[in-house]
C-alpha cells in the first residue's frame, strides 16, 4: 500500500552471532537495508559478501574489523565501507552493538560531483581525503589450518575452506579497499534559506544515495522559515534512520527508528511544526 511507514529499529532482538543477528528490514533490487544487534565477536569464521558492497553504520558499540588489507578500528558514528569480495572478521569490544547496514548491489562511491576528473575530492566536498581512514597495521598471517569463509552469493551462504589463513597478504595497492568515514567528520553545507537534500549526500551508487543530516546552523536569513518544505519525491523512495539529536523531543520518533516515505506521495513537516519554528531565533534541528 502506498503510505508512509515507521519501524522501531531497536526492537530488533540482539543475537550472539554477527551473521545471524542481521535482519533485512527493507529490500529492493538495488539494496537491502539490514539492522543488527550482534553480541559477540565473529568466531571461527570469516565473511565475504560477493553480491554487494556493504556499508555498516555503527550506531552503538565499538571494535575492530579485521580484513586482508589490515585493521579498521571503529566506534559510534563510523560508516564502514566494505567493497564486495572483502574477507573480514569483526571483533566487538562488548555485547552492546547496534548496526545499520546497507548492502548495495552496485558499487558504493564518493558522490561524483565532489570528485575531480583526476579522482580527488574537491574543495566544495563536505569531507576530504584526510577524513578517510584506510586499513592499518597489516599483519601477514602465514598460517596453515582450516579457515572457513562464509561467502554470500545470490543471497545464500556457502562455507569455503581455505588451507591457509585468508590474511596471508604481504601488501596491496590500488584504489579499491575498505575504509571508514565518521559522520562526525561530515562538514555540513549550510545556507540562509533551506538547503535541498543533496547537500547532505555522503555516498552514492548507480541506484541510490546515502545522506547524513548532522547538527548544523541552518536557514539563517531573518525571514527564512527554518523547516523543510513539503515535497513530492517522485523519483525515489526516501528512508530515514534516526540516530541522535532533537528528534528525541518529537513525538513518535525514537532512536533507531526507520521511516519510509515511498515515491509518489508528498511529505513534509508535521502539522504545526512550521508555525512552531518560524519565530525568529527559535530553530530546530530538522532533516
Ligand atoms: Fe523527503
């Protein structure tokens, strides 16, 4: 049915194992949106998604992603980007973890309009190369044994057994590697009047974009109405995942909530919200 929906993401039950904890909540041919609350580090196996690039947003928890490229320590607010085919194993520091995961069936990349012809992030981008954390501390694990890699192909998991450690790598080069970008390093683009959603764009694929709505000064012209305008998204569905901030004071919105605004019907601020924020000097942190 064509209607707005909301889901209470933190009602997803925690599970011990990382793969078993992953619950797909919204899916289409372009991406799967998955929530997970794993309690334990991955034990006795490694994982490789051969179908999709993975974006893992750390809402709660911390730990390290071990990959054949090196290690990626992570904490709250990190977007971990894992290109398809990356073999990885995650260790968590404790059992309290909440992850928002997007599996993308086309490559996840920096927005094209922020890239120079030569592949450098340009000055008007909301982040730059210094904000990208590549894998570190490559350890060459020259070991023999039985190493199981759970490989996902066409939605099925297969157990591949290697006779040598999958991280028996002495080095690597190229521009395809896992990395982390923290939402705390996203430098918001602001304006005197309400800025359109593309200013929040953080990643893109051939099929969808990922945006970060972060705390910022906004709509600061004296006559600006500091609230989003009603709009009709006719080209794409919109999904919002609520992490932290002023929405806590709004009714019906909780941490970890997902709202779905399907293409085809208009949406905008809650009734009365525009009137509430249009008093000069009284600003709210709207999406
Ligand atoms: Fe919208």
